[in-house]
C-alpha cells in the first residue's frame, strides 16, 4: 500500500447472506493488501459499503449513510470510501453523481479489483468506477477473513438463470456459474479442520447446482446438489450443514432423500413461496403452483417430521387481487412455516413487473401485509408452543450468546435453526461455539426459552477458538472461471485459528 503507514478499514454490509459472505472476501483481500480492521466504533481510513438493491429502501439507506460520511471524510485527510455490491452494479456512475465524495465504485463481478482501484484513486486523485458485465473472478478464489469461529459460509454457485419478473438479482449477479464439487468440499474441509462445526452452502438457486459448472471438464449433473449434501455427510467433525436457497420449481426428491439420510444435514429448509395464487405465480414467472409447493412441504415433512420450514412472501405484486391474497393466506395457514420473511412489493426499474398495469395502491399493500404478518405470528407462536417439553441441542452463538445479566440466559441455535434462550445457571464455562443440551420450557413467536437448566455441555474446538479470539482462514480454493489458477495457494493445513479476527 502506498503511503507507508498502516490503514484501517471497515466494511458495512447490507442485504443477503451472499453479501455477508462477499464481505468476508472483501475483508480478506484488504488484509492481504495490508489494511487492518478498524476497532469497533473507531473511524476507519477506509469505509467499504457492500450494498443491496433488492428493495427500494436499500437505495435510501445507502445514500443516507454516504451523506453522513461526507463531513467525516472532509475532516479526515486521506480517508477513502468505496461502494460495491448489487446497488453499485445497478447504479454505476450514478453513485458518484449522488455522492461525489466516494472514491471507488466496484460491482458484483470484480470484488478482486478493489485494492488496486483504491490505490489508483489515491494515486490519480480521481474517483474510479469499474463495473463489469460478467464475473471476473469467482469470489471463492479470493482470500477470506471469516466472521465466525464455529459457523462458515461456502458458496456453491453465483448468479441465477431464473427470470422472476419482480427480481433485479439476475441482472446484477449475472448468469449462474457453479463451482466444482471438489472445490466446495475442499473449502468445507478446510473450515472443519480449523474447528468449524456448521457450514451453510450458498447459492441463488442451489438446486440448479450441477448444470452450469465453470469448469468445462466437470460433467453436467442434475443430481449434483444431493450428491454434494451426501458428501458433506462424510466429513468428520462437520456437525451441521444448512443451505440456502432452493427454488420450488426444481426442488427434487433426491435432495429430500439426501437431507433425511445424511445425519449432519439440519432439518431446516428455506423454501420461498412468494405468492400462494397460481395466477400471481404465473405473472411472477415462477413455474410451480400452489399445489406443487404444498406437495413439496408434505414430502419434506414425511421424510423429516421435525423439519422447520421458512419462506419468503411478497405482498402486493402488480395485479394481486383480494382473492389472490386470500390464496396466499391459505397456503400460509396450511404450510405452518416456522418463520416467514415478508416483503411489500417494490417496483425495481428494469424488471418486467415494474411496468405492469395494475400496480397495487400502497394502502392496500400495507393492509394486506399487516394481515399476513398477524397470521404468520400466530402460526410461529403455535408451532413454537408445540415444542415445549422437547429436548434440544444448541450451538451457542456469539453476540446474543453472551449471558444476559437480567435473565441469566445465553442463546443458542437448535439444529432446526430456531433461536433458543437458555438458562446457563452457574455454568460459567459455556462459550459461543460450544454445544449444550436442554429442554424447551417456553415459547414466543420468534424464539424459544429453555429454563430447565443445561443437561450437558460439550466444550468444542470452535469454543476454544472463539475464546482465544481466533478465526478460521481459508486460502483461495479451486479454479477460477474454467481455468486452473496458476500457482493457486494450497488449502491451509489444519490449524486452530490463524486468526484474522472480527465478527460481522
Ligand atoms: N419487491 C419485494 N420483495 C422482493 N424480493 C425480491 N425482489 C423483490 C421486490 N422487487 C424478495 C423475495 C426474495 C427475497 C430475497 O426478497 O421474496 O425471495
Ligand atoms: Fe443479495 Fe439480491 Fe440484495 Fe444482491 S440484490 S445483496 S443478491 S438480496
């Protein structure tokens, strides 16, 4: 880095899990380039915004944040601001027009260029905008600074080949590109070797995995995702595997079987519904129908009776009538989701739905939205109440995992993904990353309570690493876009945390 002295950085992340994981790569790259993470609350020499564009308020949030930073930057010579991610990919030089004090704008396809762009902006004393139309480097081939000692993200693919009419993602993240199974598994193993207990496989549409390998020598394979799940089952020390997100149109029974038959795959499924009305689903260009969706849930529950199923629902898609909305409520009633991410439809310029007739008036959308939330809250509470008396195994989580001084409770995540606040009693030795068992004694819509005391505590290597403040590292794993990466670093040997610190 030019200038000689060490610069501090901070990354602010908006949006989905893909972005959270991309931010781990951004941080890894910056640390490789000599930056150090800013201490909490301190002003950083570099602030990177990793942005989201999925809904309108994401735009407002970013530009609001940038305005706040303008006076900070004027008072701090040499400070730089970079904006990357989906909104940068969408807005390109509009970012600079709205916030001319930004130094670098980079997109979703060229994360790896960030350090060079920062140097160039500093050297030329001129803002740099670099947005590419297709993927330059698969983010998994970049170094990562991981957020957690016990839980890790691993990408199986980037991009999406679907054409949902409301969604801006395909135009921002590009066509789907899949990683080789061997590369995915090598990254999972590298994390587990360092004590990580839980891995979440990430892709915009994981069940399309296998049809778009970047590597031309890897044969196309429709069963690739189920095979990948089964292969995760063979990784010793890997206790919990989750994945997000599948698409109901292509969700096949081989994945359900692999989930049910592989003990470390968690009984949890995120299955985006979007709408319960066949007419609206058609207009959304989502090729499944209500009956098929409910059929998938039946088969999942037949194979895994205790599976927690979550979903995404959009209210107020153009043309949605009261009758259509009642169909959504009907599916929600039948589906018994353990939780639902509910969204008011937001027109995204450039998507087909944005110019459809019959945009639903905002007051109608809000009224429906409130009815949907009320129904789902009742179901969340009912479903959680049914769990009272059952035994749970909890992976203690950080942030909320600290003992709450008022209640004496800590927090863990059950195998099915539910959040559980548990009474730790006089056990002062429990750390984030450790595994405890307890019994559920209380329920609320969005969490459970286990006040029966812990039945067992298992101190883990992840807990040791968390306590020591060390985090797993993964060297760039695998090949780039179809071509072997010449001189790619080998996977890190087993070490318990060569710690590059921090938590998002
Ligand atoms: N308006 C509202 N919600 C949207 N989503 C995606 N695009 C839009 C939009 N234009 C929701 C979908 C998706 C989730 C990540 O965000 O429900 O599954
Ligand atoms: Fe994630 Fe989509 Fe938002 Fe991009 S636009 S951050 S892919 S949710």
